[in-house]
């Protein structure tokens, strides 16, 4: 896979590269009726001529299946070609009639929880637009260990070629979370595919070597499980995001 960032990221200085970024907006919804209103508002916004003319990325509306102490029930993940493109989109959205209508529905039917801006470092496995189930492992990695972490990712990718059914990636947390510096994201096409892979991990030599190495290089902070409820990718698919 082509590297999206080739420089090491020193998160302790809140540095962000000019490459692709993805932003998470977590929010809490209390009723199915409110969730349905947000889905409908999202569908309307993303199908509008305003969005078609101004949005350069991909937007995912996700549902949390498990996220520990995080009280969010849903999340918007925005994949953008750059931080500048993201800022331009958010500014135009907030100032547009279409955006104001969307935010009125979102604000009336949900409670904001947290935001996080991530910079994608590297993609592994087979990138696919069919992947809709996502595991997010939160890590704390010292800047001096980032190069070794990338080598560990490259080794497990090589060692599991032809075995691993999905895709995984390393992201750096640029802004929004104090105790987490990096994310290991793992994508699958279904819960069944994820379960099938997870069931054999205890006896998988390559994966066990990877976990042991990562224990030496990082501190595990938590795991989230999400599923895509909606994917709006007319401007940029996840496969294009990961491989360009």
C-alpha cells in the first residue's frame, strides 16, 4: 500500500501533516425517533446540490456497538483529502442554509460528546468499500517508538498475507484526546467476518508475535466497535482515501 504519510508524527506537539485526515464527531441519541430524524437530515444534506458542489471527502454515519465509558451512541466520521479541505467544508456548511437546516435537526435530537481529528499514517491489508464494521484500538505511543510501531505493522501485514480478510491501518491522533496518540483501525465486511477472524487469533502465531511487540512499544487504552449506518462517498470513497 502506498504510504499516505512518510514523516513521523510527534503528537506531543500537536503536529498535523498536510495529508489525509479523518475527523470523528461523537454524539448521543436517546430515542430511535431522534436517530431516524438525524438519518433523514443527513440523507437530505448529502444529496443536496450544495454538498455535491462543495464536499470533497466522504462522510460516514456510524452506530456504536461497544465503546466502554464513552456515552456516545453515534458518530460522524469525515474523511478529507487535507485539513484545509476539511476546514473549508465545515465553514461553508455552517454558513449555508442547507447546513443550518441540518444542524437544527442534529442539535434538537442529540447531545454532542467529543471530537477527534486523526491523520492517517498507513494502510495495510486490502482496502475495500465493502468494509462496514470497524474496530478501533486506542494506543499511546511515545514519539521515539513510532518508527518501530510502523515496522511491526508492516511485519504482521506481510505475515498474514492471504489470511486476513479485511484491512487495518495506523492513524495518529492530532487533536482532541489527551491520553491517546494513535489508533489501530480494523475494517471488516460483516460481524460474521470479524468473528471468524477473531476466533482463531489465540492460535495465530503472526498475530501473537504482533501483540507481544505492540505491548513493548505502546500502551493499550481501549477498544471501540462501530458499524456504518450510512456511507456518503460520492466525492471520495474509503478505498480512494486509503490508497491515494
